[in-house]
């Protein structure tokens, strides 16, 4: 098993860890191990793009068919003369 050292922990966090460990009848090291195990035991959510997230959120509401807007040239094309 690996060994890990954690430095620069705030005193307030260390105190809370000590109190939580005492309440659970464990050492601070065992309590920290349990916190890490429970925090990392869940599967990470898979990344998805914004468009897919929006589509998923509103899929239950149904789609909307919008009419196609006619497209025209913004300006007349340039004519190159002789």
C-alpha cells in the first residue's frame, strides 16, 4: 500500500478531523482514510458537451420545428470588368 503525507492543513480542519475521528472511535489517520475512500468510491461523471447537456435537459418537452428563413446575398456580388 502507498504512504501519503499531507502538509499545510488548516488547524480548524485538523481539529474537525480529530473530533470526527473521536466520535467514530478511530484514529485520525483511519478517519482520513475513510473520508477519502467514501469521497472517491463514487464513479466520476462523464464529461459531455454543452449542446448535449441542453438537449438532454429539454428533450422531455418535445421539439420545435422552425420554418426555414429565406437566405439572400448580403450584397450584390462584385463584378470584375476588363
